[in-house]
């Protein structure tokens, strides 16, 4: 039988192990560090938070003899029964399943019990956890920093407001490590953003800055490169690389992406003015130099004009060809 206090203790141990793994992943190998522990850190931390969520659900029910059922998946069949007042009551038939509820189930039960969690951030954390598991260990080392920083405020608020406990008392030595990292990360991130604001990067492109990551270590702490306005430098590991491959990818994503297998054309092109791959086809404008299409539609048929038709004097390719033939 599942014991609520044991569930709580397992959650605490999982989070503590996750913080230990996180701490080890950031140290050099000479100092006993291990980059492979970054993936383990993400798994343990995320699992620990979900266990705390399940424990909170159990605590929300006053009848503790039935409380544990709330974290297990219900029987597959739910049958209507008379409620004794001329109505219908839907009741599960059979035993609860042996598997516990997943994230979607937790979210639904939290809403039913009015337990508050910022699920937008939690979904981002879940995506980050999945992303970390697919990275090379050296990339996970930098990426885990953002994961822990995002998790900290969720965990802090949940423990304080929903469990009515003190985070430092509940998590022991793991808490000051998370707190120190969160404060450092936030300050570093603000410093990076400020550096980009003061750089030569056009303001129109700066809203992509928060999504840049180091191609080598995966850290989101990215600074403008002092040597080139077309490169970045990683604050975490010092790696420097070209800026535009990531910017083009982020611009494509913001425009909904595309699938070349379906014959779709990419929503971005090289700008004819600045030559950077930052021209948004749907907007008809470059997100780097602000170049805009001069002619938007054909003067004869009204068909929208693309970049390659801007030299046609306001005509689409077909009517430009027809006009040149007539001449």
C-alpha cells in the first residue's frame, strides 16, 4: 500500500539527488565533475516535482483511507447508477489501475481541487527536460542551467503556497544551491540581454535573443561577440559561433515553420538589401535591415509579388514576360 509520507520522502530524495547531479555536472572533471550527470539531474528534478504534486493531491483529501486513489488511474469503465433522487451518478466499476496518473491527469485534478501551478512554465520545463535527454552530454551541461533556473520559482511557490512548508526546511542543503544558481542565472541573463541591446543587432531582431543557445554547451547565456556583429559568444563556456543560422531557424519557427516534403516554400529568404537570411516572406519585410517589398501585387492581375519579381516593374513573372514579348 502506498504511504503518503513515503511518497513525500521519495519526492524530496529525488529533488536532492537532482541537485547533487546538477552540481556535479557543472564541475570540471579534474574536480570530480561529470557532464553525464546533467541528464540525470533533469530526470531526478522533474520526477521529484511530479511526486510532490501527487503528494499534494493526497493531502487535499480529508478522508485519508480513500485519498491515495486520487493519484492512480481510475477503472476503465464508468457506469451510470441511480442517485436516489431521480438522477444519475456516474461511478467507476472495478479496481483502480496500478499505474499512477501522468502530467495531463495531474493538471486536470489540480484544476478540480483548485491547486495552483503555472502550467505554461511547467510545459516549457517538460519540453526542456525532453530536449536535454536528446542532447550530447557536453551540450546538456549548459542547458541544465536554464532548466534549474526555470524550475526554481515553480518549486518555491508550490512548496510555500500549496504545501504550506518552508522550502529550505523541506529540501535541506539542496535549496541554497538552487537559490544561488537561480539568482546567478537571472543576473547573468539580464546582463546578456543588456549587452545585446547595446550591440549593433537591429532592435527588430532582438526579440529572438532569449531563445539563442550555445551550439557547443547548450547554455542560453549568450553574449554578442566582441569581434563580429554576425557572431555570438557563450558566457558559460566561451564558445563563439555564427549567429545567423540560429536566427534564421528562430524566424522560421516564429512564422509557423514549413515542411519541404509537402512542396512548401520556406517562409524566409536571403534579403536582397543586406543579404542576411532574415527576410520574412509572409510579412514582405527583412527582420534585420527592415527592407520592405516595393511592389506587393501585380498591377494587372493582382497576384502577390515575391522577392524575385521586384525588378519586374510591378508585374508578376507571367505578365512581365507577356509585356516583354509584346515589346
